[in-house]
């Protein structure tokens, strides 16, 4: 019985169109220190223009007015260079910084307090109808040029590094970097600002450099073990170039 009652309870009411638009406008001042006035934001921010148009187009789309919704979306793209399909579902306090080149597909779902930077694509990987675009949960930050492809889920408060390509699900409170995107365990992902949103998407670890450092350390260990088996003194790499596999060539080039 308790389960039946819980299923019949109404979901929390979402705010109307105008309160949502006011929230969208207010969140710009919390995430962009360059914003100085409401007039400036309303007249010069293409990401805000695209979002305001999408709010209206999405209402038309859900009401069955498909062509007017697509035409409004087309006009918005022409003005803002941001392509948001009117069928995409976008939560509250969504912010597109700079705006240029952002693409959001028809079945994309975006939660509350999400931030996208320029050049981000939320795209599909299938020609089939149905769910084919990603879902971004609350508090996600996606860096410039990143591509999130397919019907995958990006968990709450995930940070996607610039120019990453993400094609698999990502759990909450993780950082994703690289091509293809790799999940990086880092405390930076769990550090949030006072507003609950971390915009430090540039503070990303380098998993490739970390792997190379581990390989160099392993080679040093093996060389010392081999020297011990041969009753030779351990190698001294103090004067060697350890920055790349070219070794002596790098040092000779710098010496020349």
C-alpha cells in the first residue's frame, strides 16, 4: 500500500515560463563575472538569446505546433549561432557561456544548473528514432569544444574537460578528459563553489603524463634490478634527458 500511495503523489511543480526565464537571466550574473547589467545580458549574450527562444519553442513543440517550433529554432540559430532542437528538454538555470557553435539534439535531456561552453555538441550516434542523445544531470559543467555523443548519462556535478569526446556513461562527481573520454579520479571534481557549481573546468589532471611517469619509474626499477643481477653499479640518470623516449637525441640537440 505505501508504494501505491507514493506512485500516485504528484511530482514537484515546475515554475512557469516567466519565472523560469527570470531564473535563466539571474544565473548569468552568478557564473559570468563579465556580466554588468540586465540590459547588457539581454542584448549581447547569444547563449541567453538561444535559451529564451528555446523555452518558447519547446512549449510550442510539446503543444503539437511542430513547424512553428522548428521555425523559431531556426531563427534563433541564425541570430545566435546556437542550434537547440525544440524537442530537447532543458532544466532550470541553464547557462551557455559565449554560445558560438553549441549543438543540442532533439532527445537530449539537461538537468538544473548545467553550464556549457562554446563549441559543445550533445549529439546522437544512431539514425534510429527514439532516445539517441545524451542526458546531463544536475550541476554538470562541459568545457569548450567537448562532444558528448549517444544516449548516455552524465551524472550529477560531472566536469567534462575541453575538447573531450565522451561516449560512455559517467558516474556522479567525476572528471572526464581525453579522446575518448576517460574518467579521472580526482578530488577537484568534488570541490564545489558556494553556489554548488564548480567552474574550475581548466584544473584537469593529465592521465597521459601520469602514465608516462609510471612507465619511466618502472624502467628505472627494472634497470636497477638488471644491474644488480650483473653485479654492476646501479645506473645514474642524473644527467640523462628523461622527458621523452628520444633520450640522447634530445640532449644532443639541446647541447648543439
